[in-house]
C-alpha cells in the first residue's frame, strides 16, 4: 500500500493550486509597488527635460545679449537660431519674455505631462532667480517641482 502511494507521488509532476496562488499573489504585490513608482519616474523625466530646456534657453539668451550689446530683447525664434534644440516641443514648451527696455528676460519651460513650469529670470544687473510653479500633475504623473518654489 505504501509503495502504491510513493509510486503515485512520483508520477505526479507539477504545482499544486496553493503554490500557484501564492506565486500569483507575490507577483501582484510586486506589481502594486512597482507601477506607481514607474509612473512617478516618468513625471520626473518630463520635468527634467523642462529644466534642461530652461537652462539651455538661459544660455542662448546670454549668447544673444553678448552679441547685442547686453540687450535682452530676444524672442523665441532668436533663441532657436542660436540653439536649434529649443524648437523641440515634444515634451515641454518654451516661452520667452523680454522686458520692454531690454534689461531683463524671463524664460519659462512647461513640462507637457505634469504641467510644472520652470522659470529663469535674469537682469543685466546680475540678479537671477529660478522658480518653479507646480502643475496639475497631468495623467497621474507627479513632477519634481519643489515645495520651496526654487530649483
């Protein structure tokens, strides 16, 4: 009788229902932890692109001012002529604002999915500020706009 049970146990190969359920449960728990983290990283990537675009626009604006006797009168097309990568609007959009006297400028890069706006303001006196305005978060993708509004 005992040999019959041992032979039957050797013939049956595979997993029991309990073992399969435990594995599915573990995979579900790992997915519940990993998916929100992945979506958060996506929002951070869009914000990082917007920050980079704002810094690149700042450098292009300074280049323009150097070529134009220190006047910050550039518009977006002037900056794109200096740095063609600023024309890319696939993940963030750029806005350029110059003060009427040409003594101050502001570049704003807004991340497409998070709506976070990264702003660089600088005057020809050397005063500079970098601020961030938090967006709506888009399609479940929180960004990296700090709570201190400065990046």
